[in-house]
C-alpha cells in the first residue's frame, strides 16, 4: 500500500491506496473506491466505506474461483477477513 498526496477541493490529503502513482496519472485522477484510507491531520486513519464495499464485492466474485482464497477460507473456517492497519485505533478497527 502506498501513501499518496492528492488535492481535493483545494486541500491536500494523504491517502492510502494500492494504486500506483503512474496509474493515477494514466487515469488522470484516482477512483473513489481506490482510496482505502485517508490519513487525517492528527495522523489517524479514516477507512473509506466505498473502498471496503468494493473490496467485499470483488472477493465475493473472485473467491469461488480462486483456489488460494478457498484454501485461506478453509484454514480460517469462520470466513472472516479483517483489513485493519497495524496502527489502527479503536475507531478504525472493525
């Protein structure tokens, strides 16, 4: 995951994304669902609900056909996937 600085509404924001800067340039911007988290001025992280929904939809489509995902689900058995940064606060952790 990369931290990128973007300008939105005249304000610079630091965002966490898996999209590389060269792809952002090619797209002439970053799609909203590609913003995984926003880093707030106090250095806390805010989860982007649209990104989480996109991730869940992608997993739901791909998992039935992906042997690695099937294996991971069998290992976990409860089927939970938690996407939380190591530095997550209680407000951002699921």
